[in-house]
């Protein structure tokens, strides 16, 4: 064991050193960090692919790449962003690091399984990357792998499908671990309704991961069988049913959207009370809205298929449920706003990101209702409007919540602080760049610009150009933010144990946390958000 | 390894909860295939009827009995370990493995017979069949193949359990791995209980 030269107290970062001690660590905090670094690398790769696509679309016609390259790029951009970055994202990183601490446990229920999940994840991620480059023949089906094209496309679709299957397995194991952890590992006195709301959101998420992911797993296996063994489950030429594939795919992939967004909601639900120094408004409604989203979200998949030829009755049914699932999300928005109302609001970088989360998520949510209505959907289906909508939800929602989370928990994770000024500057670039990148896509989408097109009518050029400028600003903001965080983690000022005066358990232990989190397992005697002992500094 | 000092012992209720959740995911995995089966069956009722006649219900029934008995022996071995009779527990697990072997040999001959008739995906004979029959055989190979994979995984788990009993790591006080492996084996049995009527009996 190597002691740190600064004679800092031993913590999870320095109690053992060397790459091997990380690769074999079953410590939930180290595993969470390993997820974070992996995800950050893949995020940067996919973001660069996104930027290249935007550069291609600066002008009509071919600019920097061929149509086939473009098809491969949006496919691999989607596969990386969805399966490697956003679905594991918050749950695997901050869930791993903070779930056990926030419920007063020393680790997750199955620490070895947790490490195993990371290796499964890495295997899937490498396979995904490999599918892009093997034989110079990247998949061009889009991340949705729609048959019959994915059954016929002469590219590395089988490798990409296998990657998605393996990544799904990692997701299932993480979800399983979290459910058991929350059921069995809560500290004495921590009843269900004394549990903080980020763990609650992870609980709802974990059930979706557990119950929806196997469906897409078997579906992807069937497509693999279709390609390798010529069993035509979904190929109409062999008697199969392509719409059946869409059903099975979206039975998972719509709930997967809630796998992405529920932990994001959980993160900002932690941030608003802390930076308002006020108990969260409506604890119980937030809990039940999370569970309601998980439950109802399971039954709205058909809204991806309004133009696929499903019956009128099922279109009506899925449209109705889509409107229904918007209600619990709206409840949460009102809860967050009411939490800030009358509080002593401290506009530090985490809160800045959390507030912009509400703004972007609300735009994404409302445009989701536009797409959920049957009539407007017919007009907007497969246009850039859809692309703008889901980037507002996934990037504006989950992405900004991730940025909020890293700025919130950074001092706890590293025991150091980043520079606030540069964090605020990066926020300006990210927020402006994001809106400039995606808002024009709403407009040209309504005007009829289809998604996934390499070329376009010159009349769309203003919108496309604005969007590309936004992409550059956004990337610039990302560079500033990541540099600021990396610099802060190495050379930042030493952070106190509780810089934001938070009240949940992670703020009651040293920064960085000791290897086993707590010297003594805490006993919980009251609800989580009680600010009735105002600090005096 | 000191990093795992608080994680060496997973208490039995926690371990079993995890296993049950995992079994749910397995049911959902096969559930996807059952959905496809139902949709295709209603679409191609007559073809499914003809194709199902190809399957030998006697072989299927034999395998059902074999798996049911193996479920019994695996449960008995758990009782044996709780009664501190390690030798008997290992013997019963060994019988379970033998029965798993019988199941797989049966399966081998069953598949081999169909391959002999050129009834496999992509063969010329298959391509000449009506769509519904191709679909039936496709589902047959996919479902029984995935199930056979589970039999193999279950067999590996039970083999590990035998060695752990032998080395004393599994004993009357600590038998979580054996209990979870037995649960897994029951799942293998349960899935087959559904596959058998769907593929062999309903014609």
C-alpha cells in the first residue's frame, strides 16, 4: 500500500494505487469512475462523429464525405450515444458511486457482479467500435436496426447487433444489483420514504432495465439468426413480419428512454433542494411520479409506429397513453420549480445546469406531445423535427443532467474543486450552442426536411448552416468544460467535505470518501431533506 | 484481497433475491420468442399444424420426463446438503447431470434426424416449404437451441457445485450457490414445460 506524499487521509482513490488495483477493484466508487472515464471517451468519439455530420450538411450535395460514409456515421453515432453513453450514463456512473453512500451502505449488494458488469460493458463497447471499422464496412442501418434492411444490408450489422446485446446484458446486471441493493442494504432507520430521491429514481430505472432489456436482447438475437441462419422471423420474403420487429424493438427501446431520463430527474431533484437550502417540494408525488413513468412508459412504444400500418385502435390507445405519461413528468417540473420558490437560491454551476435541464427538457417534452398526436405525427414522422425532439430530451435532458451531476458531486468524488468562472463560461457555450444546433432542426423539420438524409434542398440551407455553427459552439463549450474538470481534478483547490451544505448522507462523510464509505453505519432518524439546522458560515 | 473484505459473504436472502430477479429476465427473454410464436401461429395456423406433425411427440415426452426427474433430484440434493449429507448431495447432483446428458443426447438425435431430412434453416428442402412451415422450423430451432444452451449452462453450474461441495466450500451452513443453481435448473425445466406442448403437442 502506498501512502500519498501529501499525507492526506486514506480514501478510495489512494488506499491502493496502480492500474491493476483499479481493474480488479470491487469498490463501487472506483467502478463508477471507470464507467465515467469509458463513457467520456466514447461520448467524445460520438460527438466528433456528430460534428463531422454537421460539417457535411453545411451545404447541399457532397461536402466532406460520401453518402455511404454519412449513413455509417449516423448509425455508429446512434449506437455509441444510445447504448454506450446514455443508457448506462447516469445510473452506471453516479448510481454506482452514490447509491450505496446515499442509502448508508458500504457497497452494492453484489460487488463482484458489479465489476463483472463493467467488463461486460467494455466488451460490448469494444465490439460496437469494432463493428464500425472491421472490413472497412460500417453498419448503415441506423441504431434501430429496422428489418428487412438490417437483415439484408451487407455490412457489419451482426457485430453491431452482438454489441447491443452484450451491452444490454451489462445493463440488466447493473439494474439487478441496484434493486437488490435498495431492498437489502439500506441503513437502519432508512425506511422507503426516508430514502433520498436519486436512489428512488434509480429504483424505478432498474426495474425498467430488468424487465424491458431481455425483450430487445431476444429480438436482436432473432435478427442475428435471420442473418446467419436465414430464419425469416421479420423478413416478408420468407413469411416474416417486419412490423413485429418494430413492436419488439420499441417494447424495449421506448422504456429505455425512461432508463435515460429517470436518473437525470433524480439528479436534479437532489440539486434543487441543496441549492435552495429548502426541503424538496412534494417528496411523495416525486416518488410516485417516478414509478408512474416507469409503469406507463412500458406501454407507449406504439407511438414510434403510427406510420407503420398499425390499426386505428392501437394508434388511438398508444397516443392516449403517450399523453398520460407526460403528466408525471410535468408533476416533477412543478415540484422542482416549487422547491426553488421561496428558498435561498444559490446560482452555482450545478444549479445553472439543473435549471437549463428544466428548460430544455420542457421543450423536448412539449414537442414530444406534438409527435404523440396522431395527426401531427403523420406530418412530422421521420423529419428533422424528431431529431430535434429527442436531442432536446436525451442531450438537453440527460446530457445536461449529467453535466449538472458532475459539477454537483465533483468535490465529493475528487476532494477538489473546479473553477466556477470557467464552469459558468462553459455553460454559456453549451447552452447557446445546444439551442443553436437543435432548434433550427424543429423549423426545417416542420418544413419537410427528412431525417437521416445526406443531401437536402437548398431552401433548407439557412437552418442547416445555423445548426452547424451551433455544433461548433457546443463542441467548444465541451472542450472548456472537460478541460476545467480535468484541471480541477488534478490541480483544483482542496474542497471541504460539504461545500454546498447538502444534507444527504454523501455530504456527511469526508471528501473523497474513505474506502468503505462509513466508519460506522449511520442510523437514520428522519426524512432526507431537512434543512432545519441552518449552517452559519 | 482486502478490497472485498466487506463483500466476501453475501447473505442468503440477498443472494436469492438477486437470483429470482435474474430468472425474471430469463422468462422475459423466452417471452419474446413466445410472442413471435403466437403471432406466427395465428398467421399460419394450417402450416404450423403440418409442420408440428414432423416432430416426434414420444421423444419430446421422454425428454420432458427426464427433465422433470432431474428437477426432483436437484431439489433432493439441496435437502441432502441441509441435512449435512454431502456425499448424498453430490450423488444426486451427479444423477441430475446424467439426466441432463440424456436430454442432450436425445436432442442431438432429434436434430440430427431433421438434418438428415434436410430440414434445417437455409436448406433447399426448407426453401421449398410454405412460409408457415419454414417459420415453425425456424422457431423450433431457435427455441430448443436457446433452451439447450441453458441446459449446458445449468450443467456447468451444477458441476461447479459438486466440486465446491467436495472441497467443503458448500456445506450445511453455506449453500447459496447450490440453491441458486437449483433455481436455475428449475427454470430450465419450466421453460421446457412450455416449449413441449407448444412445439410437440399442439398440432
